[in-house]
C-alpha cells in the first residue's frame, strides 16, 4: 500500500559549508520555509550564514557577532541579539530598522508575525513591533511552573488573543514539559503540562465561522496524549467544538521520547507532531483520528516550521538535514479508506482538501440519494465532491430531466443554488443557468453573480449576454480572455485608450492605424493623440505598435497639427539619431503653422538630430532671428543677423557668443560697433565682459581704443578689473577712469587693487597733475613710497596734503613722515605741531626710533610728559620716558621700581651696558628669568640670584641654573645653602628648593642641604618628609650612613623606608627597621626571601613564637622541599590555610605520611571537601585500606568518585574498587573489576551501570582475554546502538574473531531494538565469511538492510545472484539487468529477467538485452520482445535486427506489433513475406496496414516472377491513383476482371474507353460487354454505339443501349412533371394576389413554460411564454397583447 505522506530532503547543511558542531538549537534558526540562519565561528571571526531555500547553492555569509540571529519570515530583515542589545536590520536596504537596549536578558525570541517579535526573559514575555519607535510591550509574567525550564517555543493565535509559552526541564530521569497558556482579554494564565502546542483556525462542518482551536501534546509516565480544545467564546451561530483527547503511541524502545514541535495545516485540518527521536505523527483535527506514524529521522529534529508549499512541516535535524513531510494527495484518501478502514474520514478529507481517491464513494452516494428522490442532498454531494468529479453536463442533464416535486424551486434550481452558495460555477453550469435568466431580462442577476465571481467567463457566455448588455459582455470577455471580442467591444464603446493596454497584456495584435483614423475622424483629435501615444509608450522591445510616419500621416490627413505636435513631443523626447527626420518634420509643420510653438520647442532644446540648415532658414523667414542664429554656422549669415540687436534678447545674445569661435566673436563685435556704436555699445560691453578670458583682454582693449570708446573701455574694464590679475588691465582702467573723470573710481582701484605696477601708476598720477592728490597719496602709502611722496609734496608746496595724509589717510605713517621732514630740514616747531595735531594711532616706538636715529630724542620730552599726564599707560610711552630719565640720571631707580607700565625687557636691555643694577631691578620687576640669570652671571650677582630663585619657586628655572653645564653652579649652590635658605622661614621655599636639588640629581649637595635643615635647624628637625628624604638620599649617595640615620631618626615612615631598603638590597637595614618597630612577620620575610638564611629565620621564629611567623617559615621550608620541617612548622602555626600547596608538594615528593599528619590537623580546623578528598587519596596511597573504608563509611565531604578515578589512573585498583563501590559508580567499577580479572563481576556491574561505553569496555576486555560468552552478553547491549556497531565489528574483525562476531549478530537479531545496521552488517559479514548463508538472510530481511551498503559488499564478494536480488528489491532494475547479462551463469533466470527488464529506466538496455538473448538464448528472443514491445522504439529494433540479418528470427514479434502500423515494421515484414513467397500473407499485410512505401513496393513486385505478386503490384498502383499503370499491368497479366474494376474505380472515362478498345482489339467481346456493365456511368452512348457498329457486335452492346434509353425516358418524365407543377403554383399565386384580406396574427401553439425561481432572487418570475399563450404568474413576467 502506498504511503499517505511524501518525504523530501531539501538540503544538507554540511553541503552548504556548515560544520556539524554548529548545527544546534542555539546556533540554527528557521522562522519560515524561506530562509535558514546559522551562526558559525570561522577562525577568530564569528559569521552569520543565511541560506535561501530557493537558492541553496549560494548561501550568504556576513561577519556578524551576535548571541542569536533570527530572520524575518518573508522579508530580508535580520534581528540580532547581543547581550541585552536587540537590533533589527534590513539587509536589502542596508539600513537599521530598529534597536532596543533591554533591561533583562532575553533567553528566547521568535517572530510570531511579519510585524512582531516575541521576547522571553527569565521573568516575563514581551512583544516588540518593528514598526514605529515603541519599546517592547510586556504581555504577561512567567508562571512559577516554568522557572528553571529551557524555553523551546512560543506561539500565538491569529488575533494575538491567546498566547502559549513552552519549556522543558529534566525531572525524575525524564523530560517534563511545562506550558503557560495566557488570555490577553482576561489577563489570566493557566499552567499546563505539555511539550508542544500550537493554535489553528479551523472551520467545523456546519459552522459558519472558523473555531479557534488550541492543540497540545504531552508525554508522561502513563504515555502520550494529544489534546484539541476550543479556546475563547465560540462565534455567534457556531456549535462549540467537542474536545478531543487521543493517545500518542510510544514504543518500549522510545521510552525517552517526547514531543518537540507541532504544526497544523488549517487548510488540510491535519496536525503534524514531531518527537525528539525523529517520529512524525499525523492526526485529523476534527476527529482526533491518528492517520499515520513513522520515523523520518534517526537524529533529533530540533527546529521546525510550516512548509507552506504543501501545508506540511519542515524541520532540521542534528546532522543538518533539512527535511519536509507532507500528505501525498494521491494516496491519502485511498490509504484512509483501505488501510484505516475509515471511509467517513476519507470522505471528509477528500472534501476538505479536494483530494482524489474517493470518486467511487461520491458517485455511489450521489446516485443513491438521487434515485431516492433526495435531490437537495444529492445536489450537496455533487457540489462538494472533490475535483468537480460530479459537476458535469451529465449531472445537469439529470437534474433537468427530473420532474418538479412541489411548490418549491425545481431540482435544477436547487442544484444551482447550492453550487452558488459553495463557490464558482463551471462553464457548462454557467451557460445553463444564464440562458433562461437572460431570456427573462434579468441581466442584473448576471451582473451580481459576476461581481461575486460565481460564474466562469467564456466566449459563449459573452456572446449570450452581448445582445442584452455590451458592457457586461465586455467584462465577461475580459475575464474569459477572449481578446478579439474584447478589442471589438472596446471599439464599440469608444474605450480606445484601453485597447493598447489590453492587447499588450494578452499578446493580441489589432489594426491600430485603422483605430487611430476612426478616432481622428469621429472623435476629438486630442483623444487621437492620447491613443497614438499609447501605441508608442506601450510598445515592446523599443519598437512602436505602429509606424510613426504613418501615424503622422493620419494626423496630417485631418490637419490636426496641435495634437500631432503633442504626440511627437512626447514620442521624440528621447532625442535619438534615427528619429532625425521626424524631428525635422515636427519643426517644419510648426514653423509654417505655429511659429510660436516652434520657438518654444527650440527653446527647450529637446532635439538635436534634425536638419539644422533647413530649420535655420525657416526660422529667419518666420522672424525668429534668435533661433536662426542658433542654427547658422556661416560667419556671413551670422554677421548679417547679429547686428540687429534691438530684435534680440541681450541675455541670449551674450550667451550666444559663447558658442562662437574667438575670431568670429571679435569680428562680430567689431561689426556691431561699426554698425551702430550708440545702440550696440552696451551689449558689446556685456559680451566683452563675459568672454574676456577667451577673447583676450588685450584684443578687446585694442578694439575699444581703435573705436576711441574710452567710455566703453571704462565700463568693460570696470566689469573685470575686480577679478583680473593682469597689471595692464588695472593700469588701463586707471587711465580710462582718469580720462572719463571718474576720480572716485581711481581712488578706489588705487586703494583696493593688488595687481597694478605702483611705480608706473605713481608716475602717471604725477604727470596727470590732478587737482586732488589723494590717489597719489594712496598709491605711495600702500607701496611704501612715503618718503618720496613727502619730498614731492614738500617741494611742490603741497604741505596741506602732508597734513591730510597723516591726519586723515594713515596716521601710522607719522614716524616716517617726521623722519622725512627732518631730512629736508623742516622746522622743529612745524614737526612738533604736526605730531601734536596727529590724533590717529601710530607706533611711538617707531617715532622714538626715527628721532633717536637723528639724535633728536629730547624733541619728544614735553610731548611724552603731556601724554603721561593725560593718563597714557602704553609701554612705548613709558619706555621712552625711562630712557630719557636714565640718560639724564633723573632718579631712574625710583622710576624703575615704581612705574608699572614700561616694558622690563626693553628697558633692562637698555640698562645692561649703562648700569647692571638697574638692569637687575628691571628684570626682577618683570620676572624676565633668562635675562636676569644672564646679567647676574655676567656681573657675579650670585647672592641676588640665589635669593631670587628661592622666592621664585620655579622648577624650570632651578633646572636651568642647576644644570651641570652651568659654570657658575657651584658659586650659586654655596649662596643658596649659606644665605638664601638660612634667611627663609617658609616651608614651601624649602620644599621647592629640595625638590629642585632632587630633580637635578645632586645627592651629595642634597645631603649637605638636608643635614643643615634637619640636624641643625630646630624648626624642621622633626619634619617627617625631610627625614624620609634624608634616609633615601643616603641610600642613593652614601649607604654607609644609612644605618646611622636609621638609629638617630625616629619620625620617618618605617614600612615604606624598609621596603625601599629591600629594593635597594639593604637587607640588614630593612631587617633593623622591622625589628625596631616590631613588625616581626615582615622581618622574618626579609631573612627568608632576601637574606636567604632559614637557620636565622628558624631562630627568630623560636624567639618570637608567633603563628604568622611560623606560617611564613613553613611556606619557605615548603618551597625549599623541606617537607617534613614545613609540616612541623605548619602544625606549630596551627595553620591549615596552605593546604593546597602542601598537598601539591607532598604529592610531588611522595611524602604521603607527612601529608596524612597535616591533613588530619587541617581537617580539625576546616571540613573543606578538598581536604577530605586529598586525605582519602593519601590513605589510599599509604595502603591504609581499613582506615580508608572507615573514613568513607562515616560522614564526609570527600569527592569519592574523583578519588576513585585517580586511584584507577594510578593503578590502585583495590582502592578504586572500594571507592567506586561506595558511590555506586558501576560503570567505573566494571572497568576496575576487568583490570582485576574479575570478568563476571565486571559484567554484573556493567548491567547495573547500563551504559553503552561501559558495555564496550567490558566487552572488549572480555574479547581480549578470550571470554567470548561474557563478551557476547555485553555485545548484545552494544549492537542495538547503531552508532556503536561499526566500532564493535572492527574490533572483532581486527582480531580475527569472525565466528564469534557472526554468532553475536545472529543472537542480536531477535532483540526488540534490532535495527537496520545489525541486519546490514550481518549481511556484509556473510558475504565475506559465510556466503552460503547470505541469500537466505537477504530473503528474510531484505527490507531491513541498508541495501546500497550490502550491494557494494555483494559486488566485492562476486555474489552475483545475491547482487541481482538486492538490485531488484532496491528498484535499481537497470543494474539488475546488467548484472544478469554480465554474469548469466550465476544470476540469470528467464522469468526474473523478463520481469526486471520491463522495469528498467534506460531503454538502451533493451538493445543490450536483445544482443544478450541472441548470444545466449536466441530461441527465447521473441518472448523477450513481447515483454519489451510497449516501450520499444520499433523502428530502431527493426534496424537492429536488419544489421544482424536476423529478421526471420523475430517474425512472430513483427506479426504481433504490426497493428501499430509502423513503417519500419511493415516494410520488414513485407520483405520477409516476399522472400518467403507468401503472397496471401503479403496481401493481407498491405490491406491491414498502409504505412509503408507503396510505390517502391509496387515497383519491386512489378517484376516479380509470380503473377500473384504482380497482381499485388497492380493493386498497389491502383491504391496510389496510378490507374493507367495498374490497368496496363492487369492487361499484361490478363487479369481482366481486375482491370475492369480498377477502370470503374478510377472514374476516368478515357481509361474506360481505352480498356474497351483493348478488348475489341483482342476480340474479347465478353469482356467488352462486362466492361459496359462495370463502367456504365463513365461511358458515352454515342461512342459505344460507334464501336459496336464498327466491330459488328451490336448484340453485345444492346443491353447497355436498352438501359441508356430507359434512363433518358425517366429523366424526361421528371422534367415534364416538374414544369407542370411550377405552372400550377404560379396560377394559384396570381389568384391569391387579387384578393383583399384582413391581416391576422400567426399563432404558434406550445406548452407553457414551467414557473422558475432562480438562485439569488427574493421572488420568482415566469419563463417566456410561447406565442399565443398567456404569461405565467411571476415578478414582472413579460406578456403579449
């Protein structure tokens, strides 16, 4: 029986590059059947692999570090979780969608819809929408029953009203499932025990709305259950769903199995339940019936999802197989019917899923109900039958023929009503329903049914509706895909714009140009433009639907320029070269008809491939000069046009010159100036300004100068001078501005320009003799020619401009002006007055310098004093005043000390050569350190310098003077020690000085300094830091004095100093410090770690007798491997703290007795597990087994199992036995007993351990030691595990124990858990060592072996018979057939071979089989061909045997298959019959089958020596209309009867007459008379009479002539009778036309139509009455007057 499911492997993840260790629940996610996401670690980089199941060959790898990754069910959106950070990315758009920092760790998450992710933490469940910016929303708190569980799934119903969280946990040696069902409406939870669950919307039979069902499965100690219940309140009108509670079977060998996932197909109503061990169970939702169960995977399926393609389930197992299970639609219903014996369920499944297999049941049920008169029920059966098996014209006819049973609707209308309620009608039903409806004018019903999609649209339905409603018919044609009728209807309704769109969509090609002309003539031309646009825009492959030139012709036929223009503008917007003629045509028609439109088109620059020369001329004629210029290329045309600037837009004209060459541009500008300089000057200036860089400023300047247009030159240069760097441009602009009187512009350019030649401009301005000298002043001021300016102005009596210059232009130039005036001997009073009158800012230092250079400094005395009195505080003023005081010796020391404004550096520098003391005062006041040090060193002012440095407290300054390169350092240090420090009482001064000496690395000088401070100065003698510093400095500079300082001083930091002493290797000094301050633990550490004298340390410890001292000593002794002494010291210290070090050292040195003593002491102090564990091992090591047993028997915290392992590893098997027995570790105990040689005990212990690994160890040991009986007992527990079988077999085989191995596997076959691997491996062993038993084994267990593996073994062992058997069972019929042909002696059996060869897939094997039979069994060849004939290529087969010349051998085969009328067969068989001279058989063959070369065969037989074959040749010629050739052949062989028959059949009178002449010539008068009979209707009576008369055989012709006369007579009588009847009718008609009658209605009587009520109407209406009958009662029934 075929299975009801289809199993398919889509992919193996390892084949996609995924490593098997990464295929786990935490690394692999599959949110839908679209994608699989895997997290992998490649080297040091973590990657995410995305596998598209529609393109598995191209996985996507991305370097993403995340704890978990889940893919959106349908879109390329990736959700990432790293710690508490959640992110969502759109990997197609490469954009972040959303991110969130969660407060709690997310332990599980899942997409529950396309917009929502469920997040599960340790305490609650949240829903996170990917839309908007909202944070996750808390849905409910986790129930305490799920505490500590591993969350494996989370599901929500379609409306998110019901949620369920699923987790598992280990409890009492089994996996317990816990679920929390939550209602979002009631805000309540219910804990449920269960492992897998899901929701489904399922519509129960009889209910209007689907029910919300909750399905879940649980595995307990009592077995498995599947529950299906309805959650929430049933919908209005729904019958509540009856709860289902059914068993889920679990066998004894799957005791540890439990459900892991569940998927439900809402469409099919089938539950797919998958368990941990790879079993799948299918259940019907409505009834709870189990449909099928089987194992689909030997590995755990850890993730599943719905397989949407089939409504099944898809999953991934631990090995990386991506599997899917779906129902087999062809086999499900037969399986349920025959295997489950449940026809009711089969019917429900067939209806629900529209499945085949129940046709007979439905037909039988329909016929039974129909025969019982239950038309309504039978109609429901017909409507619900799957795949429309009963919705046929025959069913409609049955309902039409059955009589009406009462006042209600007829059975036919009941049938149609039920069909409409359930869905859509098919073609036959639609037509049968619509005919009477349209006949009664109820087309609105048709419209309603069409809108509801209840009717199947077809051409016949549209034709039926069209006379009543064209639009409705159009809708039908559209839905029914009848393109020619659709286009016709669009045209009739004026919807031309839809024609192109529709034709393109359906691939139909109407006559578009005809339609366009119709629109242009009969409708609005604008509609024509739109339609034409559609013809182009809706084109395919870039080709329009109609020729563009022809489309334009259509427009121009009706002079529709504007619509044509609109159309062409849209069509030609691509500006393609091949459209140039169309562009030209567009512009021509508009330049002639609408120049403004043409101008707009040209302005937009849409086209570039038209005839520019022709268009340019047309533009000029149309008055579009601008467009003409755009198209002209000849300079003459351009100059002729461009001078008319008043007709051109200036902006455009300026831009136009940008397209001309330099030479043409200049020529045009000259022409414009020559034509009308006043009119064109402005635009020429604009053009020159814009293109001066291209045209050259020098050429343009020359052009303006040649036309003496300084105004134009001024405006031109004015537009470019601000951007030009050309000195000539700037100079020419200054000239032009000067000549046009633009003095202000001269001033501006002189002031702002950076590019003119100052000397040239200065000379030009001097020569120009301007009334206003301000431009000259500006030039000289900017270019530092002030001295020349003052000389020029002074000598030309222009002194007022000197005052203007310093007072208004640039007061900063006053010092230079004063110097220049002094040089020309200007009076001092005038100079003083100029200085006093100058209120602007100038540099007083510079002024002082200018005056001082000329020894006229006193000139400024009164002016400076007045400034100081006015409150001037600037340094320059006071510097000058200080210099005057110093030179005049007017109390300078007071000024230097008290004046706060002068610059100390300037004045100090001025004083250095005059008086160093004044320089020191100046530098000290300004803290000019470098200058002060320099002046003190040069003048030996060290005492002053020392005092300054101490007070200054500047480390940088100290570093400078204490540098060893300073030759004056010693003198300075002496002054610091002797004078400066003794004078100060400020601790900060001392601190900075000491730090400076330390930083300068002067230890000896520092000691000297510190001794003076600490030992001689009572104020700082107890200063802690200074004492510390003194000792530390002595450690560096003079170690001999350290001990002295340690003894003398008491207020230093002893621990720190001691540690520094240790670092400096002053161990005795450090020991002395610790001892002095009673820090004994540190003191003994110095003796141990630094002095390295354990004897002194031991003596010191005895003196102190302190626990911490003894502990330190013990640790040191332990490090020196003085284990016994160390243990003694630890005991004296009573310190168990170092137990780990002691244990390690004793273990290394084998001091187990000392370790026992120590650990016993330590155990009294601490009950640490480690201590007791090591004590147990030490007792084992010392062989104290009795004490060991007593210890472990009492209360303890020792790790007994761990010590047992250590004892085992160290070969202490007796101790290990005691320990393993104590902790009931039977696995280790069994191995230990094996080592002790106690094999029976080992087997008993292994039985208690019940571990595969233990069984293997014991088994292998028993095999090694020859204990095969015990080994077999162990092996029986191993072989049931498929993964262990190979290792066991290899172990036996490597040691040559073949018999024992076979015996073991034979014994294991009867086990309940026997699996495929056992049967397979036993078969392989038989093939190697006992081939005689293999066939029997295979015949018994072929279905339980791995056939491919056994096939290889059988082939290697040359067991050909067994190999064929396996190929047959494995359905590899090709290989089976090949093997039998290659090894016929052992494997070929006639009947078996024929059965196999008929099933092969490769037809080539047929021909190998034929050759094989020819060689091996030629007499059986026809039997083989009989079997193969249904699939043979008979032409090839005939050719095959022809080549081998074996056609006679296969004559029976040819006879059998001749009915196929194959040419090769016919020709081969015919030739064989010819060779055998079987004319009867040949005649029979060619009459039965006509597929052969008739003419060739006829020609072949024409020359055959036997007359019967020549007769067949004539027959063949006749059959091919070669009548003459056929008759001639008959005449030749005297086959006159045949000749007469063939002549009659030819219907050719000439051939008949020739045959008559032949008979007369041969005097065969009887044949002549017979021919007249046969060819009667082909002959002419006159010819026959003539022939008979000539040959005097009128008697032979008389029967023919008598018959001819009779025929002629009969024809004449018929003609006379016909003419008589015609005359009578004509006379009667004339008589009737002369009479006058009242018109009366011709009535046709007929039976009234039955009253009909159609589905979908509230009332009935009568059928159309027959003529002469009254209308039937009904709604709006039509009638006749």
